[in-house]
C-alpha cells in the first residue's frame, strides 16, 4: 500500500502485529532473574540490535513488569520498524492458518478449549462492602476478582469440610453465617463465581446436605475464606518473629529439640510439617492447623527461585515440599534420634 494513501499507517501496523509475538517470545526466552548486590530483583533480556536491557525492582513481579514496559517502549517509540531484529523468526510461533483453512483453525481452537479445566458458575448475592474488600485484595495480589474469589471459596470450603468431622453442623454453619453477617448492613450485588469443577461439585453436594442453596453456601465459604486470608497475614507477622536465630528458641517448644534447621524448613514451607509439630505450632501461633497448612503451602509456592546462568549442571529445584521422612533421613542422625523425630508424624 502506498504510504500516501495510508495516512493512519494501517499497513505498517499489520506488519508490526505480525512481528510482535515472535519478538516478545524471543525476549522472554532470554530473560533472567538475579539477585543484585544492592538488593531487590534484577530482570534482564537480550535481543539482536537491541542489546541487553535490565531493570531492578523490589520484587520479581515488579522487575518483570518493568522489563516488559521497557521492551514495549523501545519497540514502539524508540526504534523504527525497519530496524527491528529480523532473526527473531527462529523463535517463531506456529503460523496461523490462512482464510482457506477455517476447518483446521476451528479444530485447533476446539482442542485448546477442551484441554482447559472446565469451570462451573454459581450466582451469589454479595454485600457490596465484601465485594469491595475482595477487589482490593485482588489489586494487592495483582490478580483478578474472579481468581481471588475462587481461591477464597476453596480455602473456606476446605476448612468447613475439615471441621465438619469434629464439630456439630449447626454450630459450624452458624459460625460461617456470622462471617457473612459482619459485612452487613450493606447494599447487595449479584456476582457470578467461577469455580473449578471438583470444587463446584463438592460445594453443591454439601449445600444440599445441609439444606442450603449453593448460592448461600458459596457466600458463606467465600466470607470465611477471607477471614482465613486475614489470619494468614497475621501469621506472617508471627512467623517472621521466629526466622533466623530466634527459631532455636521455638524448636524445643514444638518437640524438635536442637533441630532448628528442620523447623526453619517447616516455617518456610519447604518441609512438610509432621502432625505433632503442626499441632504444637497451632497452639504457639494461636491459629488453626488448616490456616498453618495453607500458610506453609503459600510460603513454598511464593519462594524465590534462584536464576542459574550455566547451561550444564544446573541445580535441581524441587517442585514440591520435602516429606518429613526424607528431611529427617537427610540429616544422617543416629538411629534413636531419627526414630524419635519420625514418630512426630504418627
């Protein structure tokens, strides 16, 4: 198209869009996260003609965000299109089918759709004040309202399910209902909760068992999940007081004697807490065992994963927490000491 007849740059825009996916993919494949000497997290990427670009921020998420903004700014505002790297094609994504390949495109889309876990929707009536609090939490976590709501419903339901074996249903339901009642008086709003299939099935089944609507029971689990979330924030402050050398004072209180290293691993979520230690930690931190378990799980998931530059011989990072048995055996303790520690999980 003649530029004179394309004042809005439509042709260049189309060419630009065709190249962007490959360039972003190439940049992401070369991205590295590191700890700089001055603290924080350093994120960097490198592309031909662009050179190496680096950004440092307090957290990994912020560093990645800064690098993506830098890449976009360079490509869109400071580098003419004809100077864009041309060898990014080696990172190219599959070429989309032409207009004559509609059938293959539809089949490919259907396959991608079917590979995703199906979600079920439950309509609920939320106090506006509760919805506002959830939106604020989603903003803090850098995620969506739907994601936060799904997570909290799951946490709330798991706590209900766990406690239903040891507590009377009437008292338990009353407690969960009171967690919703704290948000009133307030206007209400209809909201759709999108839950993973297993959770939705279990929630609906329990609602029917206790003669509640799925909508009512869903709100109860959501509100209770938020209560547990607040407890997790408080737990972080309590656990932080025992990080470092202070953990040695806590170890004897929970039955670990001088094995402070094991307790450090438990508090960080990298070692699964044995039953008796979890029970004693629950008393020390004045929190439920479920809240502690969830806290340790999130601590492990949010741990900082080191960046390795070497191509060969990279250390292996475990995708899951170490079992208590494996953690104890790794210490190579005398048989009687190891046996005593292993009995903490019985």
